[in-house]
């Protein structure tokens, strides 16, 4: 019963690892090929801004964003393929 949850978590982990590694490689190769380091997908709040929830007696601040370049997106796909091949 836990294998379904664990495999979803593992898939998310592979996708995140693929995206992070791809984005890092894209940033490293940006001086040679500028298109690889340019952000293609930005989701969430702007870096440095937060969402504030005032609950009366206390407040909560949250901020998150995801910024992927071309190689980061390719890394996400590679991470998904990596997960599918390891699950067999």
C-alpha cells in the first residue's frame, strides 16, 4: 500500500533532481550559448517577495518560485524518463 506513495515521491524527487542539474548546467554554459541560461518558465512569486497571511493573533509569510531554463526543462524530462526506467 505504501509503494504507490513512495513511487510518486520518488518520481517527484527524480524530476526535481533532473530540473536542478539541468538548470545548473544551463547556467554554466550560458556564457558560450546565452539561450541555454535564459529563463523560459517562471512560476510563483518574484524572488524576494512573499505572500502574507494575517491570522489575527499571528501571521505567516510564504514565498516560493520555480525558474527553469531550456536545459532545466530537458532535465525534468530526463528525470521522468530516468524514473520510468528505474521503476521497471
